C-alpha cells in the first residue's frame, strides 16, 4: 500500500511546489518518495520538511524550451516505487490520493486519471483547508467528470492529460514513456494517449485520487506558446498522419496568428496585447477555457460576416437605384 512514488516536474512555481509537498505530508498513506524534475538551471532550495524522501534532478534544454516529455521520463526513471503517480506542480493532492492510487493501480491496469478540482484565485493564501477546497473547487467544463464510483473506461485517448495520472511501473515500461521529440508546450499528452491506444494499454477515469488545481495566470488558447504548438502539431502529424491541438490551431487562425492550411502551418505574426486580453485567465476564472475564446471569436466572425453581407446588400440596392 505504500509503494507509490509521486512525481512532479516544475519550472519556478516555488509556492505551488511547497503546497504539493504539504499536501503529500498530509496523506493518509504516505508516498515512498517525491521525485522532482527541475526544468531550470538550479535545483529548488528551502523546500518544506516532509516525512518521506525528496529527490531532485535537473532537466533543461540549452534553448530554454520546456522539456516536458523528457522531464516526465526522467522522474519515472529516477523513481523506485512500483506505482508512478504524476502530479503537476500546480496541483495539491487530496489526503487520500496516494491511498486511492495504491488501490487502483496494479500490473496490467493501464493508466488511471484522478479527479481535478479548480480553485479560485487566493484560495490557498490561508494554508491547506481540504474541506474548504471541496466546497469551492469546480470541475473544468471542457473535461469529462469522474464516474460516480470506482473506475470508468475511457474510450477516447485524446481525453488523456497529464495533470494527474498514475500507472504501475510495468505498464509504464510497456508504454515506452513520452516521446521526447516534443518540446515546448503542447502535443506530448495526446501523443502519449495515442501510443497507449496503439499498444492496447487501457485508460481509465477514476473516482478519487483527487487534486486541487492552484490558480495561476494563464492563457487559453496558449498564445504565449504559438511557436511550440505549431511545431509540435506538425511533429504529431508526421508521426500519425494528422495534426493534433486542432482547436488551438483553429483559434490561432481566427485571430490571424497563423495560416492553418492542410499543406503547412505558417506563423503570420506574434500575439499582441489585444490577443492576450482576449485569452488571459482573469482572477474571477478558476481555470482558463479555450471554448470561451473560440465562441467569442466565432461570434465576432459571424457578426463581421453579417455586417459585410448587409453592406453588400446596401451597395447592390444603391447600384440598382442608380441603374434605374
């Protein structure tokens, strides 16, 4: 029951990482260890005390891009537990997370995705209050919810995201880990899900194994990562015959940031402040939401097309009147 290694990857986010450790220290069943991949030049200092070992490894790229896939592979290789529990640095684990994962994950189970509740800005300023978190944490509107109890089979590999998931070490070995051809932001999660699907490794939604996502400024769609999203979408296409992150690419196209043609993705310009204003998560939003932006862009497009159509009708009427 205790043979669970918790793994996280981080760049900056010191306060968030401290809360991850405090959440793990409050577990009903402690983890074997916490392994941190520091995606920066220096390891973390001044971490909170914990009743389990904390190991750090440094994983970075010379070009400064986020090595998300490589970092997840590195913490898995460093871990000694039979079960690997990946928790993002902005997620505080519920006190039962390790116990839930230990019960659910066994050799041959596949990948299990736990619950996620999003916390409003400022929620953690008074410390960790899990009862309060449960009252005000909300589900992401664009994500499937957990089953009422137990496990539910996930039929679409595209639903996988790496915020909070766990696997037995043998299943992880069968997967081959994340493809390190992805770097920067985007694409590696969907690729990993596609690999699991191709190799017959099941993906499950789970009731429990809960984390609380800590608020931080963010943009969705991720216009601050346009270059990486475009590059990784093309890399996915080269591997699988079609691109991924289509909703983001469509939004970038509607914003005039890229030419989203079937032949090639071409970046047309860098995002400006108006783009960031549109996509930025504000303090009243517990999570950033691409759907909100896409709906706004589509509404603006429809309005513009209606305006142009009305203007054309007016011009036609003027031309007809002049002809008379």
